[in-house]
């Protein structure tokens, strides 16, 4: 259940247990809007260089329509693998569903 680098830049596969799905609140600031997207919370386990393991929670944005949420509801509590893209926004790493 660890994040693995794929052949494309900024493209990864995230494997972990789907623990929650929620809709982020919408916001408006300086005539810009955002949020309102459905996000998956995925628990993964990463191996460290010293042999220890670290459990972490990742959030993946999957879209804004109720159908985007419905695709994943049956997978709650199960191990899933998703193609994801990573980018930095406001000093934090943001994970979103990558297009195949």
C-alpha cells in the first residue's frame, strides 16, 4: 500500500484503504471560486529507509458531480489503486485523480 512513481512526470499510483468520501466546502475570494469537489481519503502505509513503516492519510480530488462520488461509495473500507497527479499549491502537496 505505498505510493509508486510511474513513467510520466508528476504521475503516481496511490494504493491504500478508502476510509472516507466527502464534499469540500465551496469558497470565493477575490472573484475566484474553488472547492465543491468530492475528495477521497485514503490510508496508505509507506516503508521508510530504516525498515520502519509509516501510515499516512492522503486526499484525492475526484470531481464535482454526485456521479464522481457514487463511483467510489461501494469501495469504502476496501483497498483501491488510483492514478494520481501531484502539484504544489500554497506550500502544500495537492493530489488529484490523473487522467489515464
